[in-house]
């Protein structure tokens, strides 16, 4: 098989789009970069970009954006460093991260021609043939590729009748598929490769301790936020927002003068709720929170903006602060239910209330 145009015309662009291919690995090998090199001060920006990218993968899932880098080798390193960081997170999140990476990969691949898609599929060990080499006549014109049946079975999405072997043309040991189906098979294979990669990094976490020094606090903060978000709890949902936040919100809207800790709790809660749960961009969330504070008696936009941007991680150490725990809120006199919600952090309440509201809407639509 010849080299496809997508590779021969611009090797750098190919590696930027497809960081988990053998071509990308060979590019890093040719650059002669060692693990120790990544801990050097001159590579600190790469480590920070990898942390930024990991947070985007976690928060936005399949809507995550590729790192904005023009150097293909640096881009590959950012992807791999992000996966090394992912190994420090709860393993329940690995599939979400791998799925987001594979979706980035397949969105690019879906735009390529048949020769490029075939080449990339083979790079991931999927044996394919043009449909015309497998079968002739009208059937060959209905499908573009034949995928080796064993490779198809390994790569196909599970628990989806569309991919059931019994519903597919199987001829001479090849399953016939169209172009987008082949892209999806590659996507599934990329997802599994990324999970394997994270798992391998997990077994060698001590090798990356020094490299991750510039972002260790952010990584710890992300782990804490995620443990709050995904920890199962028995929540008594009575309002959309937790009662403590509802109480602060009511005081703000009535032109009151909430305490410093009440303002911090509100801003920290809302920045996490709006970005991690509601999907807002961080800049939009900051503007929304500043607007909420405009009804406070002593509102000063300059001071409020500085404080909210600091809490959101846009200023200072780039850590997005968490709201105080329920125990801390109660100690501060900010918990109107005296720990009656059954959570350890207000964000857990919000996660459950969003799910309750969603289920209620679906039930009403179904009735």
C-alpha cells in the first residue's frame, strides 16, 4: 500500500491530528526527547498545557477541543502528558477521558479520503480491503470496505444492535462497511489504546512525579472536584440549588450585605456548577457570577471581578476553588438545614438536583 496524500503532503498536520498513530510515535522518537527532559524548566509550559487539556477532556467530554499547538511533537507530548496525569484520577474517569480523545481523533478522520482512512485503520491493526476485492456487483457499490471479521469483532461497539454481526454482510471472512462505519471502528480502537496507555502510566506513576510538580496542586484540586461530582450520595432534594446557596442568593437579590465567606461560598459554588455541571465556558460563568453580585448593597465591579476571577482560577495560581464543605458551611452559620441535606459538599446536592429535574421533565414528556 502506498502512502496516502494526507500523510505525504503534510506530515506535521497528520501528526497534529492523529497523536496516537505510529507516525506520531516515530516523530517523538526522532526528536530524541527523554522523560527527564520534560521535567526541565523550559518544558513547564508543555506540562501546564497538558493540564489545561486534561481539564477540558474531563469537563467537556466529547466536546473537548484539541490543544492549540503548531509544533506536532509538542502536541503529541501534551496528549501523552495529559494521559499520564489522568492516571492520577479515579479509574472510573478513564473511559470518559479516552472517549473524548477518540472523538477528537475520529472527527478529523471523518473528513479524510478513503485512502487516508484505510491507512490509519491499518496503523491500528484493522485489516481491511476495498469492497471490490471482496465481492463484485451491486453489493460492492453499496459498501467501500471489507473489514477482517476478527478485527471487526474486536473493534465494534458493544451493546448496539447496529453493529451486530448478524445484521452485516459477511463475505469471505470480511464484514462489509461504509466509510463512516470504518471511522467509528477506528474510534473504538483509539479509545481502547488510550485506556491501555493510561493504565500503563498508572503502573509507573512515580516516574512522573517530578514532571508534574508545576501542576500538582491543580491535579489534586481536579481530583477533589471530581470525587465530589461522582461520589454516590443520598440527597434530600427540595430546591434546584442547595439551601445554603439559595439562602445567600436570596440575601443578594434583596440588596443585602452577605458576609465575606458567604460571598466566597456563592462564587466558588457557582463557578464549579456553571462550568463542570452546566457546561458554560469559564469566561461566561465569571460574567454571570459578577452580574449576580450587582444587587449586593456594596457592589464594586472592579473588586468583585478580581475576586471572582481569582476564585475561578483565571487569576493567581490557576486553581478553581471549591466551595466550603457542608460541615464548614454549618460551622460558619451558612447552612439553614443544620446538615440536613445528606451531602458533604453543596456541589453534590446540585448534581442530584439536576438529575432529579431532568428525570421529572422526561416523566412529564412521557405521560
